[in-house]
C-alpha cells in the first residue's frame, strides 16, 4: 500500500509561487468553495477558471468549517480526499485549505491576479469585506456561468429522494429560520417533540452564527446551520445568499418554512420555490404596525390593544395573507417591555397551533 500523500499546499507556498508567476509575466487564478461532492458542473467551472490565467489555485473549506456551514452530514469527503481529487484534475494546479467560513484571509495572503465565483453570484453580491479587499489589491473578479441542473445540493436532494422512495408514512418536513433568541422556534420544536405538531424538523437555519435559535436546535440534535447573509446591511440577503438558502431548503425536502424572528427579507428564489409554504409571525395586529419594533409602534400610537399575527409571506413587508391573530391589551401604565412580553406569550401559544393545523392538511 502506498504512503499517504498530502496534496494540500500552505498559504506561504502559494504566495511565494504567485510572486514567481508574476515575475514571469503570468497570472494566478483563485477560486474557493467546499467541493465535497465533485460533479460535472464543478469540472466545467474549474476548466473555465483555469483558462483565464496561467495557474489555478482552489481554496477549500476545512472539514470543521464545512460542517459549520452546511450542517451535519457534510462534508461528504474529508479535506484530504477533496484535495487529492481536485489535484487529479488537469485544470487545478494547487489546493489550499482554510478553516474560516470566509475566504478573506486566504485571498489576502495569496493576492491572486484573478478571482472567480460561480454564476449564482454577481460582483455586487460577494461578501462585502471580500469585495473591498480585492478592490484594494487590484484583483480582477470574474463571475463564471453555472451548469444548469449540476449542483451539490441538487445531487444530494436527488439521492435523499431516492433513499425515501420506498418509505411510507413520511411526516411533513418543517424548516425554521430565525435570527434571535429563538423563543418561537423553541415553541415549535417542543410542539413537534410532544406530538402536538405531527411533523419533523428538517432544518434550522440562521443568518447569525451564535444566535439562540441555532444553539437550542443543536442542543436538541437537530440539523442546524448558519448561512452567511452575504452583507452586513440590515434586512438584506444577497442574491447568492438567497440561492444558498433555497438550495439548503430544497436539499432538506422542506414542506413548510416557519420564520421565527428572521431579520432578513425573504425574496427571489426562496419565495418562488416555496410559494404559499412560508409562514411568519409578526408582533402586531396586521395591517397595523408592520416592520420592526411593532410593540414600540403600538405604544407610541397610544393603542389600547395589540397582539400578534401569523401570515403567509409574500414579496411585501408583512403584507401576506393573514391566517390567524391573537389580541393582547395595552394597559395605561404598561412599559414597552411589558407589552413586548405579553405579545411574546401570545405568540408562543398561537404559532404552534397554526403550524399544527397547516401540517395536518399537507
């Protein structure tokens, strides 16, 4: 048996090689990703990237980083195996491994002449800090086309569907998306565990890595992942992030999505793919007081009652079809905190009840 070969290069080695290439008038191309289930789409993309310069370096996420990004069950292959497979491709010259969720430090260390991403990105939808870094370095950013129907998420989804093809009595699958402490997501999880909701939690996802939503889900042994929003701008998801959420939800074969304090606007392919299957709970009696800090809006307006609303999500802000509402009083001596707590108590009762009724119809 041949000795194990390490196909990974260090950042220092690649940075030195980059200087040698530049001295010879040649250009280094860098791309990054997980690459844990190589398919034809990857191969064509890497060949196209290599053709842009004189050498191609692929930066791959470490195993720990992949699990944090993609959830349990990923990566499919270890970083050592992924490096070996990629290095076997004619288009790939070297592979480096990075342990962070973002490739910013890798880009800064290598300072590539050209940086490529797939067609699910645009130059504007790259992570802000990475784009700003490459602008400072003078790195050319190239967005390459994707191969339709060829993606890791699609492959895993097809495999999961095949594995389930002979199964019977499968329960509806729920995804929870949240950004905060996770009281509503916890209420739904507990309702599933108690049998009040006859479904299973297929995925818990958040735009905030260390939020209570993910912490509790992980404690319960549920598939819980952090998906980068792609920007620090409040309320926004980049196009690439929207695709990432869509891919993960499709791969999890989700039947119903419950937003539980998810502080990003759901749009684009998420809406079209799961039309009529996305719920949100809002802390007011819509259409009154849409948007953020609804409890503060109610107090400021001098309202004598408020409450919460479960509604379907559409392309507007808290404008989707109302499913159910629950009222709570606002007393003359109430603080904003007291009103908020009263609304939250009503939410924790109503949201699981609505979800239970809807999954019973699936």
